[in-house]
C-alpha cells in the first residue's frame, strides 16, 4: 500500500524545450469549475491573472527515493495517475478545450484524460529564488518517453518572470492536497501568505 501521510514530493529537474501539446489546450478558470481552489488562475488566456497558454517542461533528473512508495505503482511520473498522492483538485476532460485524451472504449481507463493539479514550490538552484506554480497532468496523457517530465503552469510566463532557460536546474516540491479543498495547512509559507492576501 502507498504511504498516505507524506505532505510533498521533492524532485530535481532542469528546464527544457516543450513539445507544444499544452499550448493548444484551454483550461477552465476557478470561476468555471466546481472544486477549484481560490488560487487557481482564471481561464487560459494571455491576460493578467489568467492561466498562461502552454506549460514549462521540466525534465526530472532525480526522483524522490520513496516516490513509488508514496505515489503508487507506475512508470515514473505516470504513477501520479493512480490518485494515491492526492491532487488539490481534478478537471473533467470535457472541460478542457482541445483535450484529445480520453477512453477509447468501455474496456479502456474511464478516468483517462481527466487532469489532476498539484501545487508546487519551485526553487532555482543557483540563486535559491522560490516561486509558485501548478503541476497539471492528464491521466494516461503521455507515452513512456514523456514519463520523466513535469509540466508546470502558472498565471505568468514562468521563463520570463523568473529568468529561466533551457538547462536551468531547479528543485520542485509538489504538495499533496485534498480533493476539491484548499487544504492550506499542508502548503508552504508563501502559499499561506497568498491565501491571507486574497482574504485581506
């Protein structure tokens, strides 16, 4: 049985060029989807405060030693598809415009194409600058060559905002959440501060 009590998973990774799959999709905003937390951005758009189109691809160079013990069985990052390491919330596949991942028939995985989202705190290893982002992964959404990739999304262009380029070494702390809840007690301090700012 996977471990149930670990609050986060820590990965070492490097920024790399993306494949463009996420750039074609439009994700719903926090005001359009039931269960979305207050810090999930607005619908995909280049406008301020909206989830920016596409994602930043991060090639994992080191997985946590206990990754499969926590996330469950599966090939590398695809083990998250099991749901054992609970996402903050999930997005129905039909709510994602241009999402082409889904079950092929009654015998296929009926959860295929549903997107799961986890909060992340990312650290640039050279400067120790920290920033927040979301890891968004569609269940059964990638083939094995891409099972070593973390897709990061945010309400700003991460490369531009934080001076990232191909090869930049980063540490990604991915935080477990409760389905459909903010579960702020498990989040790091900068997420908590953001919640306080929202609440005034």
